[in-house]
C-alpha cells in the first residue's frame, strides 16, 4: 500500500512538472503590415507593381476606346440602313459585328493576362522579401524562446500562426476523434 501511495505521489509530481513546463511556453505576435510598411524593399516592390498595373490598364483602356469607336460607327451605320442599300450595309454591319466581338475577346484576354502578369511579378518581387521577414522572425523567436508567433495584421485576417517550435501536435488525435465519433453515430 505504501508503495502505491509513493507511486501516486511521484506520478502526480511528474504530471505537475509537465503541466508547469507546458504552461511556460511563450507566445509572441507580429504585425506584418507594419513590418512591410517599414521595409524599403517592400515599398520599392509595391511601386513596381503599381507601375506595371498602370501600364497594363493603359493598354486595356486603349482597347476599350477602340471598341467604343467601332461600336458607335456600327450603330451610326445601322441608322443609314434602307431598302436601297440593305444588302451592302448588312454585310458591313456583319463585318463590324465580328470585329467588335473579336475586340471584346482581346479585351477580356488582356485583362486576364494583365492579372496573371501582376500576380507573377508580385510573387517574383515579394518572395525574397517574405523570406527575409521569415528568417528574421524565426531568429528573434528563437532568441526570445518563443514557442509560437502569430500575425495579428488586418491583411492576414488576424491571428495566423507564422512560427512554432515545440508544442503538442494533436492532428492525429483529431483523426482518431473523428473516427470514434463516426463509430458512435453508427
């Protein structure tokens, strides 16, 4: 009986020590919006992206202007339609309609390409910046003994986990729990 009591006290002591150790894990947070706003590299990248977007928009605006001119010309041509020139005007309107449809397609394609080009440029420019921020954050977290670092910026929708060292991974417990719940419901 005495041995059992001693074992219980040792087990309780170990459990208490483990809980205290887990309770001492430190958590930190950053605001990535503030970090990027202060970085010259991020400002340069943003300026480059904005210039690219403006150039692409100017190209698209020219196409839209051309579309509007052709559409107005077709509408004006349609007003001149009479029985005497019906055949000629209908052919011209058909050709103009095809040109307008082709121009609409080119505008849509240009918008899609512009969006893809801008996203590609963002990835190209921000990848080294993101890596620099990540490396600095990891170094500071390790130096400060932080187990978890969250991003609280509005751009990240708040509280996104960016870094973790240690902690309990309960992923497998969730799968096991889901399986047990399914068995219980059957």
